[in-house]
C-alpha cells in the first residue's frame, strides 16, 4: 500500500551493501561512479473488553479526506523491476488510451512501449536521467572513464517499499496488477486470443490471471458477476519468480564456463549493459526447440585467458553450449532446462491455487506481462495445465497499464477482495488466569491484560469493496485525554496477542478525548474500511465528534 513517509537519503558508501543483504529480491546492478552532468529538471507538480460489547483504549493525534472529484485525466504508472511505462486517458477523448513510447537506439528494436527501470544520479543524489537515456549516458561515461562521480541503479524496484514519490494521496489510487490485467482482458475481449481462438467472458466466468513480470509473478483468481464487476475468489499468490531469474541463470552458466572472476569483471564494462538488453529481448522471442544466441563481445574475449571453445569443452556444458563465429549458442535442451528451473516454483503454486476449493470452476488462465510474450512460456503452461484454456492478450505487456487506466476510470469494477491477512488492533481487557504476567497493567485499581489482539477480519475472508467494520473503544481511565490505537496484521486466523509470532504493526491512530466529564464511559468509534487496494482507519470521539483518519502501511515497517 501507499508508503507516506519521506524517503531518507541513501548513504553513498553503504547503499548497495544494504540492498545486497536482502537475498529474497533480485540484486540491483550498482556502480559507485570524472565528467559533470547537470541534473534533470524536475517539475513541481486500546483497549479492554470488560463485557463482550465494551472495549477500552490505552492512553496515549490526523484529518478527513475531501470528497472525491472527477478528474479530466487518468494516468497509470507501471513501475516495474525491469521495465517501466505509463498510459493515460483524457476525458475529452474518452475512447482512446494513449501509451508512452521511447526511442531505444537499439538495432533490433527502434521503439519501445516501455523503458528500462534505470536511474542515473550524481553524487548529490540529483536525477540525471531515467530509462534508456540513463543507460546510454552511463555507458558513455564508463567507456570514457568519467563515471566515478555518478550513481547508476537497475532492478531496484523491490527496494522502494519505504520511499515517497511525492504524489498527493488524494490523487493516488493503487491498482493491483493482476486485477488491472483482468479488467483489460474483460473489457477488451475482442482483442484477446488463446493463440488461435477468440475469447469472451460472460457472467459466471472464473479466471486465473498470471502477471509474469521481471521481478515477480503474481496470481489472482476472479469471477465475472452479472453486473460485469469482478469478485476475487482466492487469496493473491505469487513470489519473486519473474523473468529476471532467467537472466540470472544465464549469467550463472557463463560464470561456470568462463569463471566467476571473468564475469564479475565483465559486469564492470559498458558491454555488460548491452548484453543484458540483448538477453532481455531474445528470451521473449524463444520458442520450443529454438536456440538462444548471444554475441561474444571483445571485452569478454579479452578477459578470458583461454579460447572460448576450450573453456566450454572443459566445462559441464560442453554438449549444450557452443561458440561459433563470435557468438554463443545455448542449445535447445539447455534453453528448456533454464526455463524449467526458473519456473518450477511458479508452476507448483499455480497448481496449488487451481486445486483449492475456491478455484473450482476456473476454466481460463490468462498470461500477461513481458514474459507472456515468450512462446515457450505459453506452451509450458498449455502442457502443464492441459485441462485449462491458456490465453494471451495481443499486447500482454500493456495489459496492466491499460487495465490500470480503466480501473482509475471505474474503481468499483472490483466488487470484493479476499483479505491477505488477519487484521485487528491492540486492546486491553480484564486480566484473566493464563494471561502472561508481563502483560498485567493496573489502571484505577483494576488489573488489565495489555497487547491483546482485537480481530476485525480474518485471513481469507471475502470482504466487499468499501466494507466498514466498526468497534466502540472506551477510555480505560478517568484522566485519559487521548486514545492511541495500534493496528496489526497477522499470518494466522485467530491471534491472541499482538506479540504472537507473525503479527506486525502496520499503523497507529491517535484520537484526542479532551472532555473528561464522562470518565470511563467516554468512547471512540473505530472503523476500518476494507476491500479496497488500501485499508483506511478512522476514529471518532463520540463526545466531541472530532475525527482522525489514516491509511495502514501494508509494505513498510511501522513502530
């Protein structure tokens, strides 16, 4: 969800090592880069349950949102691990969704609908360029040995959960990628094909959407309702099984053949960036039984102390990798093995989801994202899930972007979602036999148990979009002037305390209670709004009517 805390400056010396410690996400490519470039101009744009219905808050301050406006422009921003893009719709031209285009300066692809998620900064952390331009400029800086005062990042999306983009929250809606793809497919059914068959989705249709991106693969199971809205049927699933794993495996094979030191030194050259781009493009064009052909750059040849063929023949890949006429050939069996190793976990999870009782009746698997273009992926899905119809949109790379624009036009198109966690907040109740002694607190001569998990919804519950769950929380002492509520998520269905394993604080809300005349009969009405892409909480002092609101942080850490 939206992370509203301001991003802190990354330390010049330690930023990469901090990233490197997070082994569950693809490592970004980082260069701690003699030439000075001007920065790119940036536009300014608690509680206790005394009786079942009575909860008390612990002693311990935020504002209301304006009414939603109808905006004349809807813009979708897809910030991907490998590539990023944008699309927009104007009210004055309602039948058209326009997508961004970039000049690639590549001999193979002159123009692209997305640009690499590459960022070039100077040593003051000022933006020099983003995308293809960042790649081009930094490549030139490296070749001229003028890169030492610059910082270049790639594949860094997974590190940004705690940063702020500066977009006003009232103008920002988060779109979930598999949902956005499903919206596009449903609304643009005439442009969808299962490689050879047109497809439409009628009310009652149940579908699985697999968004195969660079860093992650995300799955969602949805049902089309009578009103053409969609209902989520199963918890979202997925993981770090995106197309970058293919790149990683290719580099691992080359490191085994040519030596890890050689490949590490090659990664410091400008040719490495070109090789990465070639791998990214060619892996998407691979078909069953085809070879992967990569150029052998002079810089790589110079780093090797022996001839390429000698190194290959001396490795375990002598029969599956060949070197001829300045090119490296991965034979079809090796290509198949690379893809199989990459997607074993993904196929296991897809099968598990499809076998769940909530997925009974699913007939179609829709593949979107950059890797959905690869014919080998389509055929692997058809082979492993032969009982289902596997569908690929004509433009799978843009399915999420265009679907996100459609979602921005009509956020009510998703009618209900499945909760990913159990959600609740920290409360107090009377101390009982069996409660940990360390949780005993005394207020007004009464023993309370603190840090009790007051559940609002459980993991796996289906909640309608916009559903509000409310609970009344009472002051736990006569002198309490404000009530502080800490909200938690849990991986289990019925957590007892907020300190149980798997519980994580995701936000807090402080509500002032300045009128003390009601004593412990004073209360705050706490409500949590579920089912949307963000979860918002609201607290209202019933005596004064003062209201506080906040959005829960479902990505970062909240203390």
